[in-house]
């Protein structure tokens, strides 16, 4: 287990020490913070995050081919937008998400054709060989145990079943939306704060680690595609709003800063956003990776 936050892995060692300190023994786990964070963000998810994540949905569904009659598992189903599109194309969807608030929003969005359960993607409550395909839109960065999730998914997929998922590329060499946020945090935030031990958010973004993880879970025919997503600008405080109401990992770091540092971070985020606004742009580039992989047919 390593420590990671959205800013920089080079800070791991200091935080490993902090988190192994016995005084930190009663600290909540990364998974608990994640769950609480998504409960907190659920009411604002569709205005802050979904305008970006929804752009990946057509590509994720295209990767599965014809959806008519397919039984699709969706991991980290959020507010149900992807499931709604899949149902419209003829699939039956079972979504699982560990935020009960996300699950109720998804249930409200799709009254029929999809079932949503509150549960952990690492511990899927399904019989083996149930699903034709599985999808996960921007969930893997948030799982405490990605390898366990991959193995659990492989168990419940039918032979030959496909998994398609999206993640953010890390590091982002072009300093796009998340790159700018990291740069601001790296410059202004105190990194030596008491963050819970967490998996690296970079693991599946690294081609070698990705191949190893997917292969160990039984997946083959791994392919990757870059999706040119854009983060829509909703004024100078777009990135500030994302940290406050749309993020979990970055929020964990932000809320551990002093008020003075928080103010500096906010100011720097606005300054980083202004050139896009002044140039008349409506969004900041925010590329994503779409990964598809399949199990061996029988
Ligand atoms: C960034 S949101 C993505 C939501 C949606 N898939 C989308 O693309 O808009 C991450 C989601 O993962 C869920 N999540 C995180 N860890 C989870 C876990 N271990 N099991 C199930 N859901 C999880 C959160 O509750 C949240 O709804």
C-alpha cells in the first residue's frame, strides 16, 4: 500500500510515515473518506462533474458494440447517466455504487430497465458468469482495491465478456484541467499533512502496470484510446468549485490546509483559469483514457 494524493507521488514517503504514526491509528481509511466524499458530492455531481464525464459515455458504450439485449454491469454507477444511455440502446443495466445518495439519484433518473445497488465494487454480490459486459466510468481512481475490483469483475462476467473503463491520464504532460490543479496544489499546499494510506491513482494509467493488473485478473486483448474531453468553464471559480464540491482526493488535501493556504490555492486556481476565459474559450482540455479488455471466450 502506498500513499497518493492528486498532487505528487514524490511526497509518498513523508505521508507513509505520518500515516503509520500510532497517533494516527484511529484515522478513517481511504475508502471511508471516499464514501463520505461521494455522499457529500452527490447533490452537486450533475452540475460539477457530469458535464465532463458524460462526454466519454458514447465511446465507452461504442466499445461494447451492439447493446441490444446485453446485461451490463456498471461499477461506480454514480447518478446513472451512463446506464440511462445504455438502456436507451437496448441493454439491461445493473449498477453498483457505494454512495447511497448516488444510488438514489440514479434510481430517480431511470425508473425502469436498470437496477442500482448500494455496494462495494470490490465485493460484488452476484453469482459468477452473470454479465455480458462491464463498464466503469471514472471509478477506478477512487477504488481502494483496484486489483480486487478487476478480479471481482472477471468472476461475474461471462466468458468472452468485455470490460470498458475510463480513467484520467497521469501524469498529464500537457497540464490540462487536472494538471493545472496539481500544479497549483504543488506550489501552495502543505503536503506534509495527515492523509490516509491510499493506492496510487496512477496505477492503471501506467501502461505496464495496467497490463499486469488486467492480465492477472484474466483479461486479454487490452486496448487504449485517448478521448478529447473538455471541462466546461462555468466562470473563474470553475476549478475552485470542483475542489470544493466535485472532488474527493483533492478535497482531502485541501481541507487539511490552513485558511490562509486555502485562500492562496483558491486565488491561484482562479488565476490559472482566467487566461482561458480571457481567450474566450468555453472549456479547458481534459483528456481521458478509455481502456477495453476482454476475457477469453470458452
Ligand atoms: C467520479 S464518480 C463517477 C460516477 C459516474 N460513473 C460518472 O462517470 O459520472 C466516482 C463514483 O465512484 C463511486 N465509488 C468509489 N469507490 C467505490 C467503491 N469501492 N465501490 C462502489 N462505488 C464506488 C463513488 O460513490 C462515485 O459515485
